[in-house]
């Protein structure tokens, strides 16, 4: 019979790529952990790990079994959490991943109020790229992600929160500086400042400019910022070079002297959809609902009522 302990050991080896590291994290000896996994393999009649590789890697059938083990352990915790939610005040830990282009601008709007309102709730928040958040959800290292969607990722559930328009930040003296409203066709690739590849915002900006940027034109982007900080892009434009695109929450944090560099777009205004993303169902549902309500409460009124504004063109993040 497959046991809960064996499944815990199984996913530990998958996470750490090592029997010794997994044993240390599970607070058992390596022989104990190895013996339980060998028993599991004998019970199933398959080899789950290729032990000749460093780090240890799952076999093809092992990967399928491990994916199911993650879901099984998640559902098991969900039973305990359901009972606790019915008999106790809201408590527990919520592990949240958030993309870097949202973290600094969204978190301050809801975290203080959430933690004050629910003193027994603990939160661990990590800034990660979208692909890393998705992987963290699948490997049960995260409970929820906050990211731009749609992602079109199998098994990932998306709960839209709001739509966030983009603005152009245009350096003083630039040819577009005196134009009040911009069209995406006004943008030229050689003048754009982009985050490095891997950031969904970079892909979104490329899609916004798809009508203007030809495939080979993208190579003519003269400055690509290697990092996850929109602040770096902002400072470069403030210094007098180029154009970049900012989501509204980031644009709202600009110093007063730089707000004159912001330009809105003609309708349909390019925007990104921001969602909670999860893997599996029925786990920490109460905490996730509290998170959602707290985020919505902290949003500026314009984003809460975004559907009543200008027509929008939602720029998806695409597969992570």
C-alpha cells in the first residue's frame, strides 16, 4: 500500500535532486528515505528515479507518478485546512509568487491591511518570473501566483482581478514628447527600452508594438535592460533617453516632476489582465478568497471600474 510518508519522500527527492538533501529536509536518515522509496517502487513495479544522474532525475513514469503525488498531498492538506477553517479563526500560511513588474506597486496597497485584519495569517511572498511561478505552483512550492494573463498553461487556473492599462513614458525632447495621445504605431523599435527576455512585460510590449515592429526590427532595440526593475527603465527615460511602457500602477508611483512624461494611448488602450493563478482546487480556499478581497479593496477606483473606461486591447502574457 502506498503511504503518505512515501509520497512526502518522493516529492522531496524531486524538489532537491538528491536523496541526501531530501532526507535532511525530511529529518530522517538517507537509508530510511531510500528504503521507503525502494518499497514504493516495488509496490508499483516501476523505477521512479534515474539514480545514475546528478542531480537525481525522475524517469518518464516517475515524473507522472510525482505529478500525481503533488496533487495527492495538496488534497490531503486541503482536508485538514477545511476542518480548521470551520472551527477556528482564519489562520495559516499563504505562499505567494508575484511577478516583479507588479510586486513593488501592488503589494503595498493591500499587505498592511490584510495582516492587520487577520493577525493569525502568515504570508511568504516571492518575486519570480511567470514561468517560475507556474513551476512553483506545480511543484507545490507556492499556493498562488499574481501574474499577467492569459497564460494558456495546462492545469493552471486563472481568476482575473483587474485590467491594467499601459502608458508610454517619453523622454523630454523626444519626437513624441508634444503629442498628447499616442498610437502604438508611433513607437519605433530603436527608441524603446525593454526589460530582458523572460519578463512577461517585455513580451507584452513587443505584442503591443507588433503592428510596428517587424520580426527583424526587434534586433534594432538599442537598449535592453537586464533585470526585473521597472525603476531602472524609468530612470533612463527621466535622464533623457528613449521611450518605455509602464503599467498604470507603476505609472502612479512616478515623482510629480516625471508625470509630465506620461502619455496615454488612443482607444483601444493596450492593457494587461492581472489574475490570481493556482494549480488544483479546494486548498486554502478561505485564505485565497481573503487575498482576492484584500487586493480588490486596495486597488485605486479607476482599476476597480476598468470596464467602464475606454475600450481596451488585452495583451496576454502567453505561455510561460
